[in-house]
């Protein structure tokens, strides 16, 4: 899949922007505050329906405007598709070829992989961030996964509310039954995905690098609705006492290891490289599953990668479309787009 | 800036309280009623008042009815060994339209939802339990929606109905009849695959 065109209106500090992208390596460069990351954020929203930052949609609207509008022309095989995300006072909407749509439908035509210099440390240090990254990966290769996660989150919200407001054990059992059904689907999908990703990592980079999936439920006796329900039964009194859910896929952990040592104990540069290897392995897995590459978004390219990593990335992803941002200009990119503050002086420098 | 009179605004606000009616629809309905012959508005108002005054809940199944017990509960033609549990009265209309089901109904008037403050006490569940003592019921068909709340409600009912040692079934979930499989979303197809039946 390839982004061909991108049009933004009223998004962050970009009042109006219209760019064309090359099918290979694109670099958007400019001074801090020019809106480079906002462009990647807009592309990310068209892929996942929400920002990579914890921010309300209303906060993404330009100060001088009351709505934002994002339009992207995508090429998948020989099919051209138009993706639109718009936010107005009455809500957020996604459109596929001018028809009302949703993230699941849009993901059939476009899927971005986002790598940022500012979040790689957070990804490794925070269990929540790590889970988000893995969830996004699985969403890319498993069409039902997002439905499992959204349903599970709804169930969890209801259960936690119940635990805070009432002690009706019989009602709690019914939520636990529904939760165990959805949990077994999530854990099974995660387990299969991590096995495939580890296999891909081993194929590409040898067996030094591995991801360890540690489900909150004990899976030694297997993965099934009944097995998980029994565990929820055992934890029930503790949950009632603490007034919150204490076990489930929302507490699952993923640990990244290199030569049997957790990523957390490596230097910043090593962490970056190892994480990049996992991203590259995922991109390959995505290619094998979907028979096409995703679009690779890299924020703060010059901070994220040194020269060695740039070569490593370009060697390992020869056919993938890359959209990167940087303060500096790098001539190794096919398409250079200069973004100046206020974005009125947008300049296409090379092959644009 | 408000451009309508207080009485018009009041009507728009009242119409907006109806589910699925937003401001624009409320305005359209309001101006339709005001522009038409006054009889149209008066007949509508009278119909609403009459329906509200004469409609009660059936004391057996909790369906909306003009008589107690309702036509279905009072009928001698219905199969009293089966009770189909639905969320809302209008669900009965959809099932009746098929003409296939000849059993009785029980309306819960909602689903479990702690966030909305709906617990088992707010639903007509105790009424269902009472009915199981009075009839020779052999099957309870759970026809709650395939939503998170609908599933949790079905689990709750299964749990509390266990002791009656009767058959408890859930309506099948899957592909709509006549739908082209290419145009059905993946979640529905997955559900249909899970609920597949043996034909040979």
C-alpha cells in the first residue's frame, strides 16, 4: 500500500496542506514547530481512528478553525482508494471512497507502522505502551482482533463499575462469563501472533532476539472460556475487596529480550536498534500475511537513527514506502518535502 | 441566536427527547405539524394521549398491551411450554412477523448495564422466575442482542434459571438470509462460523 496524496485542513498548526508522496522514501523536513509530526499524526489517524498521542480529537483542531479534515489517496495494488477523517462539533467520522466507514474497513486499504524517537523508551519501559504497540501489530494482521479488544474493554468498564457500586455476586458472575469468553479469544490470538513474530524475528535476525508473552491468566492448563472463568471465580473475592478487576488481558505483559537479557537493561542506542529489528520483523510478517507492505512512518528520523541504522533500515525494507520527518535534510531519500513554519511556503525539493 | 418563539422551542425540545430524533429532525417535525391543517397536530396529540392512557404492561409477560393479560398470554393457541425472552416489546413484533414461533414471550425491558444503573432488579427477571412455577415450561429461548450487555444478560439468566432444570437455548447469530457473503462484515462471518450447524 502506498500513500499518493495527503490533504489536511484545520489540523493542529496546519491550516491547509496538500502534498504528493513518492512510493519509496519520503522525508518531510523543517524547523521544530513547522508541523512535521502533525502530518504523521494525521496519517496515523486515518489508519487507526485515533492519535498516537493521548489527546482528545477536539484538541487537534486548529485554533482558528472549528473542524479538521484529513484526506488521503492510497494505492493498494492497482486500486486507488480515498480515505477521509473529519472532526466537527457533532463528532468524528471516517469515510472510504466517500461512504461512511470505520477503522476495520479502512484498515483493509491502509495500515501504517509508526516508529518514533520520543516513544521507543516508553514502549520498552511501560507495559501499557508495549501492549498498545502489540495490539496495533495484531490489528494489522488479524481483522477480528479490534472487535475482541473493543468488546473486552466495554465488558471491563461495566464490570469495574459494578465492583465499585454493588456487591451482587450473581451479576458479577454473568460479567465474568462474558469476560472469560472474550479473554480466551484475545489470549489465543496474542499467543499465536507472538509465536509467528518470534519465528519471523529468528528467520531474519537469528535467535538472540525474542518477545515473551506473559498473560495475566494462567495458561498452563490451556486457553478456554471455562479455564479462565474458573480463575476469575478464584479472584472474585479479591476483586470485590479491591473494587476493581485484578486479572485479564488488560493486564497482560510483553517482555523483549536480547541474548536472554531484558531490553530494559540495554543502552538507549541498543534499545532503539533492537526495537527497530522487531518492527522490521513485523513488517515482514505483515507482508507475508497481507501480501503487501504497510506504510512505515518514522518521526524525528535523525534523532531515531544514526547512519548505521539508516542503512540497516533501508536494506531491510527495500520496497516499503517510508514517510519520515526530520529537522535536517537527508539526500538519501527519494522525495524531500520542506515544511516551513505556517506551511504556506511548502516546497517540494526533489522528485516532488 | 434563537429565532423561534418560546412555544416552538419548547415543542422542538420535547421532540428531541425521543430516541433517534436530533435537532434537525425535531425542527422538521415541528414545522410539518405547524404548517399542516391543525387537525393533523390535534389528532396526533390525541393519539399519543390515548395510547399512553390505555396502554399497560401485561402482568404475565410485561409486553405493552391494551388488555391484561395481553393477547398472546391469553391465547389458547400458543405453545405454553416455550418462553422466548426478549429485551424490548418491539422485539416481539419482529419475531411474530416471522409467523414461525407459537410460544409465549417475556419482556425484560432492557439489559444489564451497571454504568446505566440497570441491575437485575431493574429488569423483569423475578416475573420470569414466577412464571416457571406456574406453567409446564420446558424451554426458555434467550433472544437478547449479541452486544456485550446482551451477552452478559443472557449469562445472568442462564445462571439463575439453572435450578429449574429446563432447556435453555439462545437464538442463533450469523449471516442474514439473502446477504451476499462478500458484503457481510468479518465479525458477523466469524460468529456464523462459530455457530455453524452440521448438515450431514
